[in-house]
């Protein structure tokens, strides 16, 4: 393990508010209770939704909340101990039992809800405030009516779900968590190796770390990753064909409530407008590093004047809570409460999954709960990641309180709104402090770090998305599917490098790409097809939203809190209407790039010239 000490080593979450552990008798009782509730749900409501919709929604809410509590508890356990066979076995057992019950006793609900006439729904809504409140949930289910298969087929698919893409993804995470890379007579995790690429001041050391990781991804791991993607692409293609989706992204876009044309406009805007800015930025970075071109291992390298000192955990907590308080006392109190209740698991350590996430839901008693997962190593990026995941947490808690279990979650593209907003709040808080001190070097380091963060969230993620579009056969011009084939390691490497060149430049233009060919292999988001474009969507949407703050003054905070509380009850057009923003306008995405990336880059170039650095 890394020798870094941050004070986060003992910051582990307390799951006792859910269960005392896997052996807690209450845990097994709740599994049995969930199965019994599923059986009772079937008996009460099968064939009766025309008259029992109110009671069905009430019962389904409890069923969903309890099931989510059970599975999320297992997920929280597994992501902190991926190599624990006891957790793995329990997870498999619970999934099997619940998927069978789901198939036998719950599948009917979606089919019968879709089959109800609009008149039947209106009549029951007129008699029940609960039905009226849940009309957005009902509409969300009914959106997929043309693509549902017969109830028997849907039930069969549900029974097999635990053996489908989900099982590949789970096993992939276990294999990835077990990866160790030789480094200075030690064995390092992927999280620690990627940290070297972000923090090392030595180009030689970064290049060696890049090669070590790239080599570690080759061989068995690359073959396994290629087979995983082949299976996921094949399963997705077969299911899309059976359900009548015209192109590979259609089901995801429909689930996200985003028109295809908007998604295509986002990809085009990033390729045509953010891509050139990306190359322009890295030419500036190369000038600061004194290099004619950058190696790929230099992409996230610290600037020569960047402060690479480890940021203690307590300082991260202080910075983030003060930043949230500078914008919204309401959000700051939620953040403090979450930290005080030990809902954060912070340290980077063997056995933990890589990355960071937030998990929010409503318990069976209706109260929302949230947990934040980190791999904190004390970098500025780690502080921003903390602010990001807390954004998800406050969103989930506010929406859960206002909307309940069935409508607290929002589609991924605008689930990122609150998290990116949290990052921007922390960034501007630090920026104002540094600017007030008159420290141009520190200000430039912070600014360029934020530019890189935006590039990683927009350009990098759209690069990932374009890679996915290729391997799934997506044709963005005609919105159709091209034939797909078995994906070899060589095929995937070719797609990976070509989609990288499209945005970052041809070899030698800005970057050389030594030891970059295998990095597609560890991106687990590819196992949830087209998940990644949500990051770019959320980033640019939020930048436009954040830029609107001065226009609304004191009215902005309550409008923003209302946006969070809306949860999944509104689509993105409805959410942004109070802010006078229209994501269906193609210029919206170009403006998001302009008000964030382009403005920050111009400021960074001005500060660089002031410090004697200019791009020739």
C-alpha cells in the first residue's frame, strides 16, 4: 500500500443503521419478509390494478424500499471487501432468491400498469392523492410500452438476470480489485498507480508507471476484458432486436428521457468545439512542462508549481463544508449531518473497489439515507471528488424526503447536475480564497486543474462514449445499428486509439501515445452501455446552470433546491425552465463549453503569459 497518511485511514462508514452484519438475524428476516411481501403483492393486485392502483403503489413502495435496502447493504459491503468470499456467496444467494420471487410475483405489475387505459388512470388519480403524486412514476413505466415483451418472457429474463451482464460486471470488479502492479519492490493497486500518474513530478517516473499499468492490463486481463465486452455487446444487440430498438443508444436515451437528437448534438459539440480547446489546453500544459509534445503519461501530470502536498482528511472536510455553506446553509447542514453520522468510507486500501460513488435510497420507513464511497489519497482531485459525491448525496436526500422511494432517482445525465454543482462550489470557494491572497501561481494551478477536470468529464467521457458507439455498431448519422462482430483485443485497441486521436490529436500533434493501448480494459462503465455520456451531459448542463447564478441573485438558491427536491418527477426541459435554459437548442451545448472550458482556458493563458509562459 501507499505510504501516504491522510487521516482518512480510519474513516469507515457505520452500516449498523441498516444491519449489524451479514449474520444479523434481522437481515435474513428481511429477505424472507421481502419474498413474502412479493407473494402478497401478487395475490392482492394481479389482474386488479384497474381498482387497486392506490394500494398497489403503496405496497410496491414498501417492497421496493425493502429490496433496495437489502441489495444496497450487500453492495456497500462488497465494494469495501471485494475479495471476501463470504460476502460474494451471500450476494449470489440473495440475488438468486430475490430474482426468482421478482420474476414470479412482481413482473406482472409493469405489464398491467402499461396496459391500463389513460381513462382508468385518470379516474383513480381523481380519487387518490397518492396516485396523483405518482403520475410521473406511472408515466415513466409506460414510456417503454412499445418495447415490452410478453409477461412470460419478461419473467424468464428476470430469472436469468443474475447470470447476464450483471454477473460479468461483478466478477470483473473482483478481478480488477485483485490486480497488483510491481512498483519499487512493492505491489500496488490500480488506484495507487493512477495516483502516481497524477502526482509524480518526474516524467520518467510517470512513463514507468504508465508502462507498468499498461503491461499489467495486457495478457490475461485484456483477454478477459475483451470477452466481457463481447458478451455485453452481444446480449445488448439481441435484446434490442427483440424489443424493437432501432439503434444501440435508443433504450438508454429513452430511459434518460432525452431525445436522440439532443444526445447526438452533445457528441457533435464536444467533438467540434471542446476537442480543439482540449488540444489547445494541452499545448499550454506542454509549455509549462517544457516539452515540445506530451507523452500520454503526462496528461494528468502536476504542474511544476502545483502544490502536491498531501491534504489531510480533516482539511478536506473543512474545505468542502465551508464551500457548501458559502452557497447554501441548507445543503451545508445536510453535509455535516452525513459526515457526523459516519456515512462516508474514505480510505484507499486493498480489497476496495476503485473510484468513488454515492448510494442514496429510502428505507422501508420512508426516510431517505445516503452513503459516500471514496478512495481518498489527499490530492486536490480527491477533495473535488468528495464535493462531487456529496452533491449526489444531498440530491438523493432532498429528493427522497420530497418524493419517496419510487421517484427520488433521476436519470444519470441530470443526476450529475448536483454533483458537478458541488464540485464547482468547492472550486470557486478555493479560487476566491487564492485570488484574494494574490497568489498567481496557486491560482493558475487550481484553474488548470479544474480545466483538466472538465476535460476529463466532457472530452474524455465522450471519447469513451464514441468508443462504445463503435463497438456497439451505433451510426449517429442515420440512428441505426451496423452489424457487430466478436471483439478481439486487437479490435478494441484499434477503436480505443482511433477515438482517442479524434479528440486529443493524431500522434505527435500534441501527444505521443506510448503504452496507452490497453487502458480500455479497466473501464468498468463500459459494462453499463452508454452510461458515460451522462458525465459530459451533466457537466455542460451544470456549467450553464452555474453561469446563470448572477442573473437570479438570491432567488437562485431556492430555485436550485426545488430542482433537487423534484427528483425524478420532471424531465430536463421542465427542470431547467425556471432558469430560462433550453437543452433542446443545439447552441445550449456550445454555450456550456464556452462559459466553462473556453473562459477558463483564456484566463489560464493570460495568467501563464503573466508568469512568462506562452504557447508558440
